[in-house]
């Protein structure tokens, strides 16, 4: 590896944590103080080490299980890691005490540093960096959420999911990290380590990336990046990480208006905008355009083995919908080619129901979810020379029609159907677009996801994710 | 009007209907017969006229409230309208009897006509057309669902919504009509008349379009079209209708693979593919690319007055998300310009909370949903010379964070927020992307929709719909 890869494993396994900041409940804003917020988050994740709060004002007005000390120097045992929730100007002096205490790492949640319009912010950040460097403390941030690692109990928000998984993430934005964790979890994914790194004063994005690239618990890497001071090092790390694992990158601030926003968000120079897409391509990383696409693509890498190409067999119950969906597929650079002659012959021998068309796209028409159809159909498609993958559109309005016509539940139909899909060799994806009441759509989507079948809300979303999956040479799903 | 516009009002107000087809429950397929299906649908919609079933086999095995006759000629009173659910070959002879009975219109649900591969299908369709022409019967279809008109009790599916509304639709595909009705209803819309017209043997798409253009109950027209025999007449009607009302067109079969699918779906020649986009543009109709976009755009026309241009004030609580959303906006040809100096001055006088940036996009940061912010903020934006409309991103993960931090419910926050939006003069749209559990997202989306604020699942969807809305010269929402 070109960069010198730090072993950051210790960062994700601190033996003890102190959360630093006021614990006073602000009667005016009616808001729970941040120090309590982080403490509750760690407690909710079941952090197994020693946990305490450091607050100048001493004892909290909100009762908690953690002891509150007036100074970090008063904490009896060692403190490996601290989380700063103080005002920016309080960070340097307290950081000095942390160094004396032997603290090894500090997340600075506080904002008001180089990202702010206040010129003092930049000085405060430089001062914190100087103290940390001298004291041997690695700084994460400032202006970030810090570390999320369900496996070791690290957390920055009480309601984040506590299941570990194979997806790692670096995110310059805490909001993007939170959104991705929640939305990814809705899609059935779990996370190994997520680092919200904000202003990137000390710990660099490329360092975390190098670590995730080697971390055995991480098999897929997501990145949200607004800018960086060392583009060359980041490019090197992206290239090296992409060689080892799929890397999906969402770049913020690629347009003038977005870049202006990034400037006031993390103080990043989001510039060199035309260079980023080329750099990511050269690095072998996959560029995604928004947070939805980030999650959809991550889910696809998690569950789907690589389709050999862009030729799909497109199946739906509704003839009108399937014409439009075939159009959308072609517009995205996919093909919905005719099935091979051998496939058509095979199918016509076993299935000859009027109204059902075995041209591709396949309009299931009146066949619906007939058990006797699916086994021979999927068997024939598995052998079809023109099919790289199968895309099934679940038309919820038809599913509900089936409930009425056949007096069986949609849930049972879907479960039976998943049984057939399980035997399909070729990559199989499902799209369940909005239709009748969202609740029923959601139940079906979740049933497919539970079976680890990539399931999308929209054809657009499915195709963008599939394009990235197909572009990646790795054959197997990361799981 | 260039075409001779038929008054089709009688078609949507038949005094009596006979559903024609077998009522025998098929023990093998376990399926409710189509004739029962349509009868139940009409009953569910509260069709107020006389309703009966005509079935060669006589009395139904499924008990119903409607009388079953062996022949249409046995029905005691007059029959204005019939719905054919028989096999294709049975249509011509029974249609002959319908003519004798004085039937005025017939929906032919049956398939197996010109859309099928069977050469006999084309002959059967010609034969039906000849009999209908001679007998003074207008044919809808074959191979269609027919008429949906909640106001007069017409219906083709038992679970379709029974609320009337201002949206009319012509659809060559029954599936597309059903999907649009369901999804549109989820978005809070209602429908005046929907005609699924299938093979278009007699009643032409342009005739229905001419009618909807003049129908006072219809203020917005949607069209799903795969092909037509008389492109010139359809173009004329689209132009005329677009002059009177917004017309949104989804063309099926614009790509080679989609066109092949359309061929086997409605037997349409979907060809002349490059001509369609130009024709629609010249007609002043809005082209949409998929069924989601059709519904999103229809909702936007229903609720939103026209933004004066493409310059948005973009607001969100999350800095990281807003950078990406600004990028997406610019990529779609919108602008997120800096607020006018006067606006920034006005805002800095009333609001000076650290961390909140009043550059555009507006990162609400720690201000969240503070009552004291919104009145002066929206007042300033209403006067802002650089803002054509306001787009608000609701980050559900932050909303849930608020519940925790401030101990108030998301529902209450949203309702208070809607109170502030009500006073905003400029067009206002909301995007609520997937995040935490879909159920909570859905509750928020529905609360906004209930207040008739255009609410989208994705930024992409919002921007595509807004682009169409801005392109349309009409100022007011169709309601």
C-alpha cells in the first residue's frame, strides 16, 4: 500500500470514554444537552467499558447512571477516548488536560472551528491540533459526530441500530452518516464502522479509508466526501481500497451551488470539481449521485452476485407497465432482448396459456403467481443465452387483485414466490413501485429484503445500482 | 376545435348496464369469473342504475344481488351499456343481439382480438366493429378495462377509490390506468373520468381527449398512449386539449425493446418514435417518462401554483444532505442562488443563532423547528428577489432526533410547520426521502399531502415534476 496504513483498531475499542460538556438542561431551549445525548447513545449501544461525564458545572440535573466529574483529571481510572461537546473556545485548555491524563483519541463534536465564519475558529482549530499532536491524541473532527461501531458499543445517537454488519463508511457529514445508517438498516444492511470526520483537522479521510480497506469486519466501503486537503493521498487510498473491496463514493459539492454550501458546512474546498469523477473512475471506485443511490447501490453489492452484463429478462403482471419499464431500462443503457429460440421452444412446450406472452419483456397476464409456471420458467431463463439477470416488477395493485380473485394473502404469494427465486441461478432483483397503500407495498418489500433479494422502490433506482454492480469485477455479493 | 368533438357525456351516465360472460366459478383455476368481478366493482362504486348479468349458463354459482339472464334479449328493461367478458369468438354474435336490444355502448374487456398472435383475432375485431357500426353501438376496446367514473358509479375494479376529483385520464393500458388511480389517490388526488381504451377499434383516443378537454369536471388530463392509427387527429386533439388544460402524456414503446412489448400488448404500431417527443412538445403537452413521474407531476399541477422560474431556496436541517441536494438541483437545471442582500440583512437582524447559515441552501442546523424562526424567515423569502419557490427537505432522522431532544411529537412539529407554510405566498414544495422506518416517513408525507402541499419521496422526482409545472404557462393549481 502506497500510504503508510495506520492500525486504527485501538480507536474503535477504547477501554473507557469520557463525554465532556455541560449537563445542564437548558430551560430556554428545552433541549437535552449534547453531553447527555452522547452518553445516552453509548449506553443504548451497550458500550462495555467505563463511561463517565466531565462537566465544569459538576453533577447533572438530569439523572443518569454515569458519574460526573468537574475535570478529566478527577476521573479515577484511565480514559482512552473523549467526546467534546463544549463550546469551541473551551476545547484547547481541556484538551491540554486530556493529554496529561493520557487520553489517546478525541471526537470533537463541537462546531465553531475552521468551518465557521468567525476568524477565531481557524485559530482554535490550529491550537487544538497543536496540543493534540504534542500530547499524542488523535483528533476526529472538529464539527463531526465521530464513531459508530455496534460491535464495540461505540455510538453517536441513541436510536441508531445495534446490529453489526459488513459495511464501513467514512463521512465528512454527520447527517449523511446518520441517514445512511438508518436507510441502510431499512434495507436490511448492517455496519461495521462508521466515522463522521467533519473538518478533518488531524485524522484524515485517507487514513480511515486505509484502515477500513484492511479491516476484516468490513467488506464494502461507503464514502461521503466534500473536500480534502490532500487529494493525492485520498486518491491513492481510494485506489488501494477499491482493489480490495467495492468502494462507493458520494461527492458533495460537485456543482457551484453545492460547493458553496459545502464551504459553509465543513469549510471544505470542494473545488477541482471536474477532476473528481475522473479520479474516482481511475481509482476503480463507484461514484453515486445522491444518498438514495448510495444506499440502493450498497444494498445491491451486499446481496447480489454480479450479472454478466446488461441484458435483462423483465417480468411483470401488467402489460401496460412493462412497456414503460422496458423503455426506462433501454434509456438507462440496458437491454431487454428477445429470449433465445431454445428458451422460447422450451417454454412453449410447458406453458401455453392464452394472453401470456413469452417474448421479453414477459407479460405474465393471467398466469399470475401460478406454482406450475415458475419452476419451468425460471429453469428456462437460467439456461437462456440472452439473459444476464432477471428483473421482476411487483405490481402491488395486481397483488391485491389476486387476494380478491383467489382469496389468498399477498404475503403467502410472495413467500411462495421467494421459494422459487431461491432456486434461480442468475442474479435476480425485484422492484416494488408505489401503488396501493404504502403499508402493503412496504410489507412486500420487507419480505423480499429479509430473503436478501435486492428490492427497489423505483426502476430508476434499480438500474443505477445495477449499473454500478455490473461495472464492478467482483463476482460474489459481499453478504 | 379542429376535430369534430363528440359529446360523450351519455357514455359516462348509462341508465342500465349488463355484464356479459360466464359466472361459473372455475374450480381448476380457483378464480372468480370476470363477469362477477366487474359486477362487484360496479356495486362497490354504488352504481345507481339497473345492473344485471348475462350468462349463457344462466344462474351464477356465486350468489349476488344482480339477476342473471341467459340472453341480453331476456333483460326486461332497456340496456344502455354492456361489458363483454366472454371469449373473443362469442363477442360478434352477442353484439348482434345487443344491437337489437338498443345498447348504445360496449366495453370489450375480452382479449384475443387484433393484439393477439392468432390471425383470427383481427377478423373477429373487424367483425365486431362492423356489427357495432351498423347497430349504432360505440365500442370501447377490445382488450381494455373500460370506464371509471366515481361520480356516476362506473368502475372496473372493486377496490378502486370512490372519491371523484378533477383529473381525467385516457389509457391504452388498463394496468397503467389502475396504477395511476391508486397511486394518485395515495397522493391525495381524485379522478373525474378514466378510460382504458385498449385496441382502439372504434372509440378513438382523440375522441375521448376532445371530450375531456371540454368536460367541466376535468381540469387536468393524463394520457398513456402506446400507439394510434390516426396520429394526425391525435396530435390535433392533444394541441387543443393542451390549450384548455394541462395535459401530461406518458408514451409507451419509445425504445426498440419497449416498442416490441407494446406490439404484443395492444397490437400498436408504436413506431415513429422520434416524432413523438417533438409532436408532444409542439402540442404543448408535457411528456413524462414513467408512471411515477406521471403521478408526481399530476400532483404538482393539482396543488402547486406556477413558480416564476427555476431558482429555489433550498432548506434542510442537515448540512451534509443539503450539499448533495443542491448538487442534484443544479444537475437537473435548477438554481440554488444566494439570497438577495436585502434578504440576508433582514434575516441577520431577526435571527443570529450560531451554526445556522442563511446562505442558500439554508442549513437550519440547531434552529430546527423553532416557532420564532419561521415567521420572519418565510416573510423574508417571500420578498426575496432571487427566490422563485421554496423546497424544504424533511430529514426524518432529524425529526425523530427532535422527539428525543425536545420531547415533542413529530406530528405536532409538522402540523405547526404547516401552519407557517400556509402563510407563504411563494410556491412551496416538500421532499421527505426514505430514512428511518418508512411508517414514520409515511405519516409525515400524508400530513403534508392532506394540507395539499406537493410532497415527494425523492429530490429527482420533485425536480422532474417541478420542471413540467414551470414549463406550463398556467398560473393557478388545478385544485
